[in-house]
C-alpha cells in the first residue's frame, strides 16, 4: 500500500484493558477521536464519537478518562458508526501512539459485528509514534505527556480524552517529523528550487554590527600570537 499525503491521527478510550494474563475481559471502545492532516496541515475534518459499550466501565479506566456509564447510555453502538468510520480512515495513514492497543480494540469491535469485515490494516497504513519517538529519544520517557513537554506543547489536562489526545499527538507528530521535510525540492529539470521566498529575504535591510575597540584589540592580539607560532595569513596588513 502506498504512503498517502492524508494522515489520520487517532486515539481511543475504552472500558478497560483486555490483556490480563490468559483472561480476556471483553473490554470495548467508548470514544474514538481522529484528526485529519493533509500535506502536513491540520484540517477541521475531525471524527469524534462516544459509544455505548453495552457493558460497565472498570473503575481504573474511569479514573483515567472520567467517562461514566450513565453518560454513554444514549450514545450509538459501534455497529451504528463503523461504516462512517471506515470511510473516514480509508486510503490514509493512521498516526497512533502505541498502535497495538488501539488497533486491537478496533479490530475486536469489527470482529464482533460478525460481518467478515477486514481488519484495519486492509484499509490504511499505520505509523506508531511511540516506536518513532523511541528511535529519536532512546532511553527517555516517550509518553504523549513527555513528548508534549519536550516539544513545548501546552498540555493542560487532568483526564484522558480521545479527541484531545489526538489533537496533541497531531502537533507532536508534525514536530517529530519536521526534519524529514527537505529545505529544497527538485523540479522536473532537477534544479534546486528554494521553498523560501528569496525576494522577501533580499528586500530586508541587513543589520550590520561592528566590533568595538576592545574586541578589535583582542582580535589583533590573538592573530599576533598565531603569527609568533607560525604563519598567519590574516595579519598581513596589521602592523607589528
């Protein structure tokens, strides 16, 4: 599958964690938040939905996201929104922090529909920003919170939120991958075209700052010391 210019930064909140040894607890997704990026620009085409999981939320999970069972009673089921969701992410690259967690829940939800619907990777590619950040910052904390602090992104939240975390991750992703964007691009004749507006730079008045007497004295003293130790090309026009 090709890499697309359209990226979807995605996060989910759930009723709990399924991996507890050999016991599978059938936890479900209760919130999906997704942010669209096209050509490295965040758009306003978001995908955000709360879901009724038809089961109770673990107390531990509630402390993390603060989404209550009562709040979700009138929300749609995953079966009500899955077609719209797949259409939204199709032919894009998903950007997920710790993708194994979110993909396992999304694929589990698709499997519960009993409609032989292919798994998520059949619709799009996935980039895991947790794995990427560990390569860029080996041996350091690489949680979303840690990355926001490292990149000086305002991080004001007491509870997790799929849509809020997706917005934060979108900013982190753009900063983490900024070095991949070339300062120059190649045109059809293979000549270098600067992405910066050269005319605007050339029209700016240059600021010239001259050295003061003390700085000139120290510079000449340094050059004379170089000449005593050997040859110094920069001191030809300076008196002994």
